[in-house]
C-alpha cells in the first residue's frame, strides 16, 4: 500500500505539477517520507520479533521440537496427549489419533502410525476409507482418539472412519481436545 501511495504521488507530480523547483521539492519530501515510513515499520517489526522470541513460555523442549516456538496451549496439549499415550502403552494398549494433527503428538514420542499420522482423505491407498475401517476392526487393545465435536475437523477429514468408531466403539475417556474410544467386548 505504501508503494502504491508513493507511485500515486509520483504520477500526480509528473502530471499536474509543472514548476520544476516545486516538483523537485515534492519528490525529495516524498522520498524522505517513504524512507522514514519504511524505517519505522522495520523498527516496529524487529521490536515485535524480539519480544516474541524473548517469551519463554512459548519455547518447547519436546523431542524434535526443541527451541521451536509453540503457543503454550498447544505445548500443554502435547504434554497431556503424550502422557496419556505413554500411560496406555504401559498397560498394553496402542493409541491411534484419528485426526490430521496426529503427527504433532507422535513425533515427540518417536512414533509413526502409517495411515493414521497423516489422517486425510487420499492418504489411505487403493482401499481408501473402507481399508482403514477394516484395519481398525482388526486392531486389538487399541484406543482411538477423535477430535471432540466442539472443534472443527480439517476439510479433508475422513468423517466416514470417525463415524464408524463413534458408532461401534465406546467412549472411555477424554484427553486434551480428544475423546478416547475403545472396543468393548
């Protein structure tokens, strides 16, 4: 916008101002004004970046995320979900997150669940949603985390799969932004 304004002034000067000295004075003031605005905006940007990076509560120490700035609420969600996963593993359960954000929680744990950590339509191979539903049916001692209904799913979320789990499994717990479902015998 600033560049557009400067260009507009330049065109205006060349078209309507005929006196050479007046034209020269306006061009000089416009150049000085433009440079001052750019310097001011640059200074504000640098100040805001320094303040942002000084904010200790946004720095995480999660494995593979060390020193990456993450909002504190996401940082605590990662802690909560990862602790839940570890607790369930101690009693022989495997936790799968049926959401596109799964990798955020699995990377610090050094886990990779094929077809589940990039939970988007088009990532499931030739059998698509039906193949994943069949895979879910075969899993023993599994817990599935599904984004709570008060949150909006990604536009590529395979709703057919999460609906299957909600309809055929029992909600047994809640962790962070997820509801936990488990097969009941």
